[in-house]
C-alpha cells in the first residue's frame, strides 16, 4: 500500500459514526431544468446523511456546490418502486481517502426533511 507523501493525521469531522450502505442502495436527482435523472450508488450512511462517489470529470460537479439543497429520491433497496423523497443538502465535496478511487470526488449529503 502506498503512503501519502504529505501524510498528516486526519481528523474525522463527521458528527456521527458512518456505516457501509446496503449493497444496492442508491440515490437519484435531477439538476435544474434537466430532463436527465442522475443516479448514484450510496457509499455510506448515518441516521441523516449519505455519501456518493462521482467521477471527477462528471458534468454533475459543474452544477452543484456545497450548501445546495436538492430534492432527491433514495432507493434503500435494489430497484424499489417507491423511493423515499427527501430535501437534501450538499455538505461537502472532497477527495476520497488517499489511494482510494483517486479519479472520483466524494459528495456528502445531509437529509433535511421528507419531501
């Protein structure tokens, strides 16, 4: 395993402990007046938030910023017929841990309320 040459001890700033999501859990959302729904696999979750990984070259990153609030549909299981709708805030857009999916960005999502 490679070490980060500029490695410094990182502090976990998350307010809650995170656990791995269910294997097929996902989230989808539409940006602006787009007719295309973006769909991403959930990576980890707490009682109020989730994380998704987005490729660094994804057009999604051109249309979102920290603090944005979007209506998102959560699929807790594989291909659910009745996804759960939640107003969701973009909490952070950051690089993943060193050595993991360096061609992606990690997006932290905070559920604000049910839609």
